[in-house]
C-alpha cells in the first residue's frame, strides 16, 4: 500500500482542527449563522448595556468577554476594528501591582475573531484591523501580550483569528520569553494573525515550550530577541523549545536575534513543521533565517532567501543537520553548515552553483525552472539519490510538485525542485 505523504496528513489534521479549510474567518465549517454559534461582542467605545449581547450592547474589555464566554458556554468573541489593551492579570494569582504583567489569555472552547465593522450578523468580519497591543498610552509596554503559562492547558479549541499582536516587550528586569505570545504546555490555533514589533529576551514574536500550536496564514515581522548567548537572544520571530508547532502559509520577515535564529530558533529535540512558509530579511549572530540546536524540523514547499548574519553575511539556516523529511523547498545563500544537502538549493557559494532567481511558475511559492540544470536531473529509482559535488546526495522527492501535479517518471528520469519543468498546466 502506498504511504500517504506526511505533509498531506498534517494538512488533513489542520482541517479537522478547524472544521474547514475554506472558511478561515468563520471558525468551524458550519454555517456561521447556525444556532451552534453563540456570540459575545466587543467594541472599543462600547455603549448600551455593556453585556456583550449585541453590537449595540457590546462589552469594551476583550479579556472580560473571553472569560464571560468561557464561563457561559458561548463559542465566539467578536471584536470590532480598533486598538485594545490588556487590563488585568487573568493567569496570575494574588494581588498584582506591576502594570507590565498585564496580559491577554485565550480559553478553551472560545474562538476570538477580530476585524469586524460592527454590524455583521455572523462570524465573518467585514471591517478593518483589530490590534491587541501591549503598549498602553502613558504606560510601559507589557512583558507579554498573550501569556499562557504552564497550567493554562490550552488545546485546539482555543482559537485566535484575524488580529494584530504588537507592543509586547519582555526585555525588562529578569527577562521574559514570548513578547507577543508565550505558550507553555499550551497549544492554541492561531489563524490570519500578525505578530508585529514585539520583543523579548527570546521568542520576540512567540515562545513555545512543550507546546504544539497550529499557526496558519500568519505573519511574524520586525520582532526581536535581545540578549546574549545562554538562553537569551534566541528566535526573533519564534523560539521553540521541546515543542512541535505546525506553521502553514506563514511569513517571517525582518525579525532579528542577538544570538541565534533571526526568523526561528529551535532547541531541545524540537520538531516544528513548516508548510509553504517564507523566511526573508531576518538576521542573527547565527542562522539568519533559522537556527537548529538538536532539532529536526520538517520543511515542505518553503523559501529561505535574503536572510543574513549580524555582520552582513548571507545565512539562511545553521545548526544541527536536518535529518527528517524535507521536500520541495527553495533555499538561497551560503553558510548552511551542511544542513541542506537533502534539499534542492538555489545557492551561491559553499560548493554550490547559483541557478537563477525565484519567479512565479505556479504554486504557492516562487520557484525556478530547473530543466537546464544537470545536477537537478536524477536517474530513477536508484535510492532516489544522485552524485553531485563529489558526494552522494539523498533526494526525498515527493510524487507531486508544489502545484499538486504528479511528477512524470518517463525515461527513468526525475527532477528535483518545487516545480517539475516537464508539466505545462
């Protein structure tokens, strides 16, 4: 029996979690006007009764609405476009006086959606941007915009959609991880969100410890990890420690780390999955795009291009070798530390040749047509490997290219790359 490719199983699991792969704003696959949905409404300048029962009687506190929904069995919190700040300490006990410890928190069974105009009758937003900000006027930035410590126990019924998370700054006294979102043994679903301009000692945009969140169609941009080697300065965009998150159709751009992994840093037997993601313009002391320490991420249909070291040299991925399944990726740049021998790499230097520029040849990521590259042609079925650059190179070629077209195997020849050049749509 033919095995189902791992990435299709991953995509199927995401569809099961969300209930639908074609309705990112509406929650599950059910009709958003169905009776299975019950809403609480939030408006920046609320009026009326303030009980959250309608747009006219909306609440003005995001966290209060989340807690009320979790306590009443309501399924959705709908937030009108605007800027909202954390007002309390939902996951801290005792008397709290430090304003920087305030935070938001998701709850199981509650889907939080932003971007509403304020007159919608269902869970499909038609308005502008909803921003959840850690930078309250007149106050110092909070350490973490979303804080899910050990004991919160979030699972895939805790969902956040269509919001911008910004202004978290965990670089104060003592140092905090996850300026935008801190997940410890918590695994929410994050969809169509932007983590912008957050900072922390590690995990500027997001920190995951012992967690398996699902992150879909989201952006991590201009986040930073500030600190020196020794547990800090890791993962400007995301820092993963002993976690297995899944990132699908995500972009990592312009993030920075003082030590490792400008876009993403992975440590402690960490195995993230990345599907159709792009890393560009990220920087760090080591691993401008990604840094792996005793970790084996699985990467499918993704691009690493234009990431660099803090000294200006190009650096896409560094650290331990990737030994797990990695297919249909395009990588540019040098300083790989041997990581990418099992990926098709468009490179310059480091013993590789430069093979052109990325273009739109169909599919979810930019690619290059490779039929003119002798090293990209392999003879089948000799263990799916070819000899190039004076060494045996394993090629984990999938049956389909990134557009979903079945790769031909005529004349006993196969090609490496995101797009099979012999197929004309």
